[in-house]
C-alpha cells in the first residue's frame, strides 16, 4: 500500500473541526476531526474491562451459544440504548463446533494436533492408517493432479498450508480416497488453527500440525489420529443500531464481532473493535447532524465462520444492499506487538486476494491519510476473507478498515518503523486465554479508536469525492444486483 501524503492535507482541509452535537440543539454538524477529538480512550478501556468481567463470570469466554455471549449482547444493547439508539438483536442459526479430544501418535510419540473447525470426528478409538505426504508444490493439496502417482486410498494425507482454503484441501483428498487430512503450517507459529468453512463442506477428519512436526511427519509411516468433535446447531444474535438522522439510502456501516473463541475472553479479538465502535456510537449519538445515516453492527459467531455477518447480508434484498454505501470493519485494533494496517482496497501491495469492490481503494486512501495524520505511517493488509468484511465484499459493497495484527510475525522493518519486537507475533495471545485486558496495547488502541471515529465521522458527512464510493442510484443498485450472478 502506498501512502499519499497529499491526501492528508485534502482530507483534513475538507473537514473543519466541529464538536459532536444533537441537531435538535442546533449545534454544528459532526465531522471526522470533531468525532475523533471526542473519543475517550479511557471509556474504550472501560468497555474492555466490562467485557473482561463478563468473560471472568462466565467460564473465561464470550463464545457463541454461551451465557458469556448473551451477557455481552446485553451490555452492548444497554450502551447503545443509553445513547438514544433504537436497537435490534437479529437472530440466526449457527453450527457450533467443539473439539473434545485431539491426539496424534506417530513413531512412538505424541504430536500436538488441532482439529479444524467443522472437522468430522474419527471413529471411536481413533483412526490408524499409513501417512502419505503430498508434494510441497505450488498448489499443495489444492488440485487433484497434486496426487498423481500417489496411492492415497485409505490413507491419512499430509499437506502444507497455503494457496487454497483448508476446505478445498480436504475435499480434494477425500475425492482421491483419503480417510483424513493433516495440514502442516507454513510458518513457525505453532498449530494452524482454521476452519473448513461449514458443516456441509466437511467430509473427512482434518487437523493441523506445526511446521516442525510437518517436517518430521514427511518421513512417512503409520499414524493414529483421534479427533472427538461435535457440531451443534444453536441460536445467536447480531446487534444492529442506526442513527435516526442522515440519508437512510446512503448508509455508512461499521462493524466488529462480539463473540470470542471458546479458549479465551477475546479482549483484543475483538473486544477492541467492539469498544472502539461503542465509544464512537456514544459520542456520535442517535440524532447527529450528518448527511448520511450511520449503522453500527456487532456480529455474532464470527469465530465460527463469519456466520452473523453472512446471515445479515444474505437477508438483505437488492434495495437494502444498495442502501449501504460502504462497510468499515474493525477486528483487533489493540494487539500487544501492534502493527498499524489499513485494508488494501486497491491491491497495491500485490499480495493475496485482489482489490475490493469499486470504492474500496478510496476507503484505503482515507484511512491511510487519517492514520498518517495521527502520527503513524500505516502498512497494508490483505482482504484475506478472515473477518466480517467478507460477505459485504462478496455482495459488491466497498469495504475497508483497520487492523493491528494476529498471529503474523512483525518483520524487522516493521519493528523499526512502529516499535515492538521483531520476529514475534503481532498478537502472541491470539485465540488464547491470555487475550485479556491486561495485554492490550493502549497506545495502539487509543490511536485506532480515534482513527475509527475520524473515518466514520468523515463518511457520515460525505461519501463523494476522490476517496468516495459509487453514488446511490440506479447504477449502484444494478451493480450490486449483478454480483454473484
């Protein structure tokens, strides 16, 4: 991602500083700098402390289908209603996955293994079979031709992580007759947690092993894999609140996921995004003097596979999709070894997935300029489908946002630029019980919370201009309606 310094001047110069106000009081209109200035970092931390208390009182987590998640919903609803919003809690079904036993025996030793979400269970007592490594080529286990010359019928297949989704790897292996799949990480980061996407896509038991153990397993031989897993359909809820003022046909939408993983309280992932949006909503108020309506979303079951946001987008008709000007996503904005990333809307980094829908490049430029104005030169992060922007992009809605990093390692160049520890995970507590309020980088959180307020305030007044999105009207409606057809 390339940061254009000139855009900072254009962005800040276009918006004069103004405080937040209720239009009934005749105050000045809300704008980006004014809303940013109103964000109280202590209030954001206060929300995180409340989410920590909720997790502590409910078995250490706030995951889908648990009392901890229900209490999190109640807290967010109370905060929004206290700020004057009318709040909806929309319900949807989600397949909740649990792994009870996860073991792998090889060459007389136990190898750590983690079942991928939605993995089927092995037979009772485990599954013993020969291990067949797939080639470590440009499409590791992604194509049927990767198994040319290999007899994998009745075998456990070992494939490297990368290039294609986990679900595709296990489907290809199953088609060739394999009875289970082991995915070896392609980075020195421990076990590669991941998902097979949906219960319907999961065909054979699939687990992840570390890169080092993957190397050892390539010796071949017999393995015994035991995955005792269950999938239960439960109800979950999204929390949605929209301002009562502004154009409801040109909605600025911003979201963060409210659930944690079962293994921890989820304070950075994604309490940090939730708290930042809550503070923005409180300071904006339900009746701000803005040109566009602002809709806040707190998603359920993101950790199960973006279920809440997917159910929401799938439930919109063509007209409702066209009413959303853009979607802003904030998932993990207080990582302890923080990076400062803006979603790469135009694919200028030339890595991973391609650009977002038309307008995403402008969102990238806007947030890059905001972060730079706040004193940090940001980097780019790919739209890799791992957070709730995914369903919006798939529906043709431009998207963007901020991110401070998960299991990726900070490079020496990034450590020199942003501080922190090189060659260490951006969030070493990712998806663990250590993702607590005590491990939040308060400096990163404060800067990102301010940037979130700035961006939402900016687009609340205008989605036009060089960094704008396609205007409301027939052309936008037609473009959205054609997506996926």
